[in-house]
C-alpha cells in the first residue's frame, strides 16, 4: 500500500467521511419546547434505533462509500466486483447517502428542527457525492495528494552509500564490482597493466602490448559486441499496472508515483521492471517515465 497513489479528491473524501462520522454522534433533531424544558424529549443522534433507517442510509452509507473509493486506489486496474469497480460502487453510495440526507431534512413538524448532526451530515454527504463525481473529470482533483519527489531520492532496496548498478548518483568504489556489463580484471592484476599471456621473446609486458597492437596478416578481426541493455532506475508519473512476464492480462503489481523501480530488461517498447519486494513484471506503458 502506497499513500502516494491517493489523489487530492481522495483527501477530500477522507475528510468528509471523518466529518460524517463525528456528525453521527451529534443531535439529529432539535425540539422547540419553548421556555419550559419539562417534558421536552432528549435530542437523539444518528445511532438511536428510533431514527432507523437514518444510520444505514446516511451515515454508514457515506462512510462505506468513502472507504470503497479510497480502497480502489490500492487495487490493480481492471479489478471489478459484479461488473463495477470499487470506486464506482463508492460513487453510487455517496449519491444515495446525499439523496437520503436531503429528504430527511425537508419537512417535518413545526416543533422539530434539524439538529447539528443532521446539518453536518447533509454537508458531508453532499461533499462526498460532488467530489466522487468530479474527481475523474477534474485535473486539480486527480493530481497526487503527495507530490512526486525529484530525481534525487534515497537509495531503494535498502542500499547504503554505495548503491547497486545503474542507480542514479552511484559512485564506483575501489575494489567494488563494476557496473553491469563492464569487464572485470583478473585476480591479482594491477590497474593499467595489460592482461593476457606475456611472451618473454617480445620483451615482457611491452612486447605483449606491441604484439596486441599489430594484428597478424590475414587474421579476421572480431566483430564488435552488440550493445547490451543496461539496467536503470525509473519512476512513473502516475500509477500504472505491472503485468506478468508471460503476457498474462492480469496485473501482478502496481507501480506508484514517487518510488524508484529497477528496469532489468526491455522487450520492444515495454520494460521488465522489478518492484521493491522482488516481484518482476512487464510495464507496457512507458510514456513519461523519469529515468534515474
């Protein structure tokens, strides 16, 4: 679970759900008993059984709707329940809760007035429904709740001051293994000293260097090796699914903005990415990714 997957609209939904929960404990009705308080009934809150079905149709419906909308951000794209996504179920519940709240506040005897809990419940349910409906269509509400960090980020995978190969800003330390694809010198070799067998008749190391520099007549020159894929770190601008390497349409993970992932291979326009917990999959949409 990555809270960077939440949007600004989700933040408003969470705040409205908290307000709705608080309103359920406040007085739902207010009675006008005049100057005498003798015989005036107690002001009930939303949890009183005598107000049924206020609790399930307004307060619980709104809170459950907010939970479904937020939970949808942490689920792989395309996952549905009875043909609808969790956010779609949540949006429908917010509209139902707002509709119920509007009708409970309209009308009633003259001696009964809306209480603080009923007024706050109406405001919270209307805010829930409005934000749930507008978030997919409003860029300001679709923006991440927490901004994506810049290129400089702490080393993932628990790396210390010497990150692994390809990580941005990694420095090669003496005696440390070289980056991916680099040639390693044999054990006991001195830096800058040519390798390979030395022919004493050619003057030791200098003769070996000269022999290597002068190709034998008629000898075929080895072809230059093809450029290999170099692993690199990257971040995605928005949450994107990671599909199985076998081409399965079911996502195995979801890449979240603000987190560095390791690209270990390339297959056409897609990348084989590895998550922090070691899972690997195919990132098909690579547009707008930020390389480390």
